[in-house]
C-alpha cells in the first residue's frame, strides 16, 4: 500500500484531497493530531480513530494526542481534578492498544490553553464568529442538552488548538467536521497573538459506527451499547451476539423509515481488518470448516451470499475484538489494583 492509500483507507472524507496528496508525497516527520475529551476508559470509537493513527505512524507521521482536559471541563464532564486523573488512564490505554510509544506525544490542553496569547486568540475568535456558527459547529459533539456558553467557546478553542500544536493534519470522527470547517474558514482571517502560522490545515474524518443493537443512528458511549476496555471477554461476546446483523451490507430501513447500517460489518471493516492480515472464522467440520479472509470485501461478500452465517461472523468478531481489547483491560486492572 502506498502512503496515500494508507493515509486515506477507511476515511469517510478528506479536506482537501489535494492537500492530503501533498502530505503523502513526503510524510516523514509530519505531525498529525487527534484530540479526545479524557474519559476513564477507551471505547470502540476511540479505537477507531486510533487505528487511523496507527496507519499514519506506519506512513511516517508523528502523532500528537491531545488530552483535551479543558474541553472536557467546558463540556461538563467533571471537576478539573477528576478530568486530569482520567486523562492519565487514557494515555496508558492508548499505548496498550498499539500506538507506537516512540512516535506518540501526549499533550494536555491545559499546558497551553491558559497562556495569555492563547486566551487572547480565543477572544479574537469569539469576536469574529457568530453565535449561530459556533452552535452549529458544536451540535454533533454536544448532543441534545441545553447549550451553555461553554459549548460555544469549545469549538473555537478546538479550531485554535490545531494552530497551537503546529499540526500538518487534523484527524477526527465525522462528528468533528463542522469544527474543522470552522477552523478552515476562521483561522486564516486571524491577526493572532502568537508566532504560530495561522493557516488552515487539512483534515481527515473517520466513520462513526452505527448503533450496535439496531443499526439505526450512531453508536454512542453515553446511550445504547458500546464496547470498551472495561469489557470482559464474556461481555464482548454477549454484546456482539446481540448485535444487529442481517446478511447484507445494505439493510432495509426499519418500520419507521429510519436508515440502518450493519454494525457487525462496520466493525470488521474499520476495527478488525486494519489490524489483522487475515481473519479466520472457526466453524466445526460439519458446517463446512474454517473460513479465512484476507480482506473485508471477501468477508462481506460471503455474508451476503449466505456462505458465512451471521452467527459465525459474530463469533469471530467477538474473538478479534477481545484480542484488541485484552492489553488495555490488563492496564486497567493494574491501575486499579
Ligand atoms: C478534540 C476534542 C477536543 C479538543 C480538541 C482540540 C484539538 C484537537 C482535537 C480536539 C474532543 C472532540 C470530541 N471534540 O468530541 O471528542
């Protein structure tokens, strides 16, 4: 796989393709960032962006993981002390998941977001951005709760962080795209207080998994079923066994006309195949014996043709997810011992 393919595989969108191609021409030493609001445990959404970071490390990038403690505070996730404590746990889980320790830098937002020039730059963005624009940028991140003033400052600071961390590429789930668009439009208009370059950076967006139980809407860490580093092997098996998995990539809409996806196939595509060269589905001889897949397409095709039964696909998915999660689960066990 060449650098461009590695950088863009499984990406839902890149902004812009031309800019990302230019990075792919010479990826060595380029800096990519991803930011996370610290929470106690990594869930499968974090792992999905982490897979992209691992791709980028393989392509030669240096990775900056922003542990966005101030953002979590603005999003009402706890006291500052509580958030700092969970951030430490995140770091250890990311390394256990497979990020390369040598080329990963972890930065706390509070290390620079309280500096005078950063605060003044945030105020500059508050002056130049309409309330409406900031609210729209935040809508997909914050969900349905009543917006607070902090929720409007949040996307402005995120747009600014990309400048302050001197990044060449910003990565995030598709729910971050409106913040990234705000970044691209507003940053080049700034006078700015610092020595950083106030230039728009390219962005890459990873898919958002569908709700595991129904395939309708997005998987969420706060509602519905999610998979996390806290799950035991049995928890994972039970959750995946209960997942929505019709024998097709394109399920019919539900009775109310809502679009549905196949979350079992999505997890194979975005979480398993990027990390394993081959996927073996174990079956007893009387059911045809083991099946072996080198890529997602052939597994999906077998599910659609009936060659691969959904129950067997789920069993294999649970095993591979367990393998990905086991090291992080061990880290959590040691931290809590
Ligand atoms: C991601 C988040 C918060 C602040 C950031 C700053 C710079 C780059 C990425 C960042 C978290 C993200 C979320 N908004 O919804 O998880």
